[in-house]
C-alpha cells in the first residue's frame, strides 16, 4: 500500500524535506567545486603572467625570466640590448 508519497517510506513530508535539503547541498557543493577549480586555474596562470609584471621594469622582468630558466643567456642578452636601443 502506498501512503501519500510512498517512495519516502515512513518519513513522509520529513523525508521529502530531507531529500530536498540533500539535493540543494549537493548542488551547492558542485557550484563551489566549479568556482574553486576556476579560481585555481586562473590563479596558476596569473602567477607567471601579467600580474607579476605590474610595477616591474622590462629589465626586471627579463632578469626574472632568465633566473627561472624561461629564457636562455642569448635571449636575455638580446632583450637587454633591445632595451638599450
């Protein structure tokens, strides 16, 4: 026999409310996970991107890139000579 909403067993309205709260919690969790993932991806890209360039001279940026191994000695020297001319 089905009493009211049979899929919620003996819990009735309480079961429906708990199910709704659980579904909302899962949806909120998924949204927070997506937000966290997007921020993490964007945070990693801006660490070595334009965010660090702000307030630094071109020479400082070249020196930092050379120190990190992003450019070799010849590229570093070429950048410095280009800045002088």
